[in-house]
DNA sequence: CGAACCTGTCGAAGCGCTTCGACGGGAGTA
DNA sequence: TACTCCCGTCGAAGCGCTTCGACAGGTTCG
């Protein structure tokens, strides 16, 4: 492996000059720059990441803690990850992948100076990692919204607004009895922030609009969906509108509705909160509120970089939800 | 941040002694070791990863190139990733995540000494990355099997055997006309290695057993599945057995079969090649050949570590497929 | 016409760690 | 008793880079 010294020799300059050519932190005359670049190209020189990190205390690596575990919708997770990695590459950074259950992982990579910054997904309302994160030298961005975000940057879809939007749309379409089929119990039990927030928004909008409503959670299996749908429709047979916030249960919920003979949208309207591609992959294209995972992941990177450059304070950004009407809803009556 | 020097001072020893305590590369007396460990604990010392990498030319990081792109079944990818990350942590390594379309990513992280080794997923038959990989200083393991694996280690499910196993099972159950519903066209067009191999194995077993057979590819949408199922059953109405190697199309294929009034397994038997959890999440539990993603990911790490330690030659390991009978198949006639 | 200022380059220090060779002292051997 | 050997520890070199201060030479301006 060629070193900066080799390049310097080949170009007839000092190592520091090569370094300045690379970093642009001091002006270099055009001819010199050209010679150096030439030497770099012919030698195939790449700066040694470790040496660079040691000297500059910058690794150009972002740590990403992702939930590679059950109960979480994989395709949503993937989109977030993709967004983070893609945007990180745009700003010349790489991504080190940490898993949720790697307790101590945050501490390890942060204290060991393996990363410049950290992004954490799937945050719970009272996430046990928060104190750790606050204690780190590196800036952190949460994807999700804990109860007390003090000192930490957060970004997420405004799930509360999404819950409201879903219920609001149903109300507007003329439904009077509605229900939310929510995240799996294991997700709710952890008080994962987005799950709680959807419920809150949904309830609130229903109250505001005077809708009779119900909230059930749903194990994302055929049986789980059957149980959830039956619970809702048996308890309140007048229910005509459903908000579903459970990507994996979606197909089974629709199947159960069909099985029971409820036509969608004629007899039961469905609004899904899920990535658009999931909404489109169902038996009929669903009216949905998109979870723009890639976008949010990208924003997380931007936020973390902003804090890395300027010493900005922490901020919270909630992305406004948007509802796209498709075949699973229709205005009622006339 | 405490440095090794701080620890040394606190423990009343030299820095090199601390280093030897940490690495275990020389023997240290029990009392000294204890004092050093004590100092490390009280100071919360963590070695600086960059400094360590610089001095030892070992980063304890594995690069993982994963396909965060369309056409690939996310949940399978996730399982591989989980397997890699989990096993990597077991052997005290971290994982740097690269995406497929980050051309130059391999070169960058390898030449920049960011990683000790590389694992590449979703390999195509004539993958353009192979020459690059062969030129790297770091050992590489492919998850998948290219035409010419010379010089590179490979691990994967034996998809050819899986194709054979699926067809063989159908034959054994008494089916005479069968079909394979395979990966999406975009995956086939890339000649992604596993897709090709399933087809080959399937065809071969059908030929051996004298089964009339057909192979179609399937866009993983409701319409795509409809088209695939219709194509098969309209062309050969006597078809009674299906092997499906397309995780995302699975629910739609089953739905279409139901729609057409074909009972599973009474009239059409279905063998799926997919992760077990996917097979269990369908409308009925499917007879399936598991894709043991986590396991394979773990094996990939083991192989890469083996090459890192000893200077072993490259090897190829194919995991034998196993078929688990469930509700979607049954012996025919009697 | 000097003082003050740029520009472009260099040398050296230092980032925090690993590792090699050296060395003092105690145990083992002849 | 003298010699060798091993054990536990230390000091120093060096990994490859960044960055600070210095400096030579050229401009600019009052």
C-alpha cells in the first residue's frame, strides 16, 4: 500500500503538501496540485482510514443502530437503512451497523472513536439508551420521539398527525364508527414511540369528530389478523372504517374482511399507514399514509452532519404525513 | 478520553504492559494484571480504534455489501445481515454496511484499510465485482455462487439441490405435471446466482423423474402473480404441483389459486422456497424449504475469520436444503 | 521605498496504540 | 557454584496521517 510519503516523493513535494491537496485546507498552486494528483492516480493511493482518524479525530463513519429483531416491519427498517446509507455516502461517510440487542454497542463504538456520530432507530418512549446517548461525546439523532428528547435530536414521521389524518379522512368520508388496527402487542408493550403516537392521534381525532371508535392490536399472522378483525366487527358491527398501522398484518386483515364477506371499500373502508410500495402490493391498492423511510433516514444524516459541523443545539423534526386516496376508500352515502 | 498512557500511570506500569494485558500476547503477573484492569475500569478506558488499526493493521471491522435494492426479498436480506452482524459480534468484530450500488465502495473501504475482510451478498453468475474482489488484500466471502469462484470463498444454501428437492417431493407425492414459479424477471435478468440455480435443479429433477414441467418468473405483485399462475394453469391445466421461489409473490400466488377455485393442497400442492417464518405467515402453513439466512450469514463470518487467522485457501460451502412438510402438500391418490 | 501582507510550501510534532528487543531476577540444571 | 533459561516488565520505534508554525518570495499600499 502506497503511503502519503510515497506520493510526496513521486510528486517531488512534502507529505504535508499532499495532505493539503487532499483536504483543500490550504491553497496549493495549480501545477503542484496537478503533479500530486497525478502521483496519487498512478500509485493508486488511498489514505489509511485509521491513521487519518488518529490524526484528525474524525472517522467519517456514522454508527446506525437498527432493530434487526422481531415485531418490526422489515421493509420499513430497510427503507430507513437505505436512506441513511445513501445519504451518508453523499456526504462522504460510511455506516457502521449496530443491532438493538448489542447492549454496550453504543458505548463501545463511541468511546472507541469508531464513529463520529450516531443514529438510533426504533426508539421507545422511555428508551433505556437515552442516558447513554446523552453521555456520549458524539452527536446523536433518534429516529423516533421519546417522552423526553432533551439534548437529543429527533426526526420522524409525525405519527400522531398520521393517526389523526387517518381518522379524519374516514370521518370526512362519512364514517361514524371506526377502528384502529395497530402494531403487534410486543411493539406496544415496549412503548415504541411511533405505535403509541398513532394511537394517541387516532383517539384524539375520533373524539374531536365524535366518532365511535375502538383500538386493537394485532399479531401479524393470519390468526392474529382474524382475531383483530373479528374483535372489532363483532363488538361494533356498525364499524365501516379501519385504519391499519401494521404492515405485516395488512394482507391478513384484508383477507379476513373478504372472508367475512365485507367488501372493501363498499362496506368497509381501509386506510393503511405504511410505505407506499406496501400499500400498492395488496390485493387492491390501498389508500395510505406513506411512511417515507428513505427520506427520514436521509434527514437523520443531514441533522447529524449539521451538528457535527456547526455546534448547533439539538432539534426535533416531525415530517408531516400525507394521505393518498386509492381504491380502499370512497365517500359514503351521498 | 483516557489514553493507554493514563491507564499505565494510574496502574504504575508502562503503556506496553497495559497493551499486553489487553491483548494477552505476553504473560503478565496476576497482581499487575489486576491493577491494570482496575485502572481501566475506573478510568473507563477504551482503546482508540484508529490508533489500534494504525499500529496493528487490524481494524476488527468486516465490510458487508448488501443489496438494499428492489427485486430482492427484504426479509431474506435482513436475516443474512442479522446473521452476519450477530456472529461478527461474537468474534469481537463490527460490521460496516455497504450498498450494492456503491460502486467503488469495495475498493474504497479495502484500500483505505477500513475493514479486515469483506462479505458480499446477492452475487450474480458473472458478477462484475469479482475481479475487484480478487484484487483486494482482504479476504472475501461471497454469499452466493458465481460461475467461477476461483480464489474466492463462497457459502450459500445449495439452491440447486433445493430446486431438486422441491420437484422431487412433488414427484414422490404423486404429481406428474408441475411448475416452478420463480424469482422476478429483474432478478433473473441479472442472473443472480440463486435464482438460476433453483431453476437448474428443478429442471434436472423433473427430467430425471419424467415430470412434465414449466418454469415461469413472477413479478411480486397481485397482477404479476395472477399472470404467472394463469400462465401455468392455462397452458397445462393438468398441473397439480407448484414450487414457488419468490417470497413476496407467495401470498398473491396463493390468493390467485384460491380465486380460481383450486384448493391447496387437495388440487394443487405448493412447496415454497423461503424462510420458515414466511412459510408460516401465509394463509395456510406451507410446506417449505427453508432459506436459513441467519445461519448462512454466521457461516460467512466464520469462513472469513478462518481465512484471516490461518492463511487457508478459499473454499466453497453449500448448505444442504431441508424440506419441512406442512399443510400445503399431501400425498396424491392412494 | 519600506512596512505589511499574501501565497505556496516545508518540517516537525504528535495523534494513541502495538510490538520488538532488551534486561533484571528467580528457577532449573549440571 | 556457575550457567542457562524463562518470566514479567520496560523503552523506543514506528504505524500514516494532519496541522501548526515558519519562511521565502512576491504584492500592495501609504
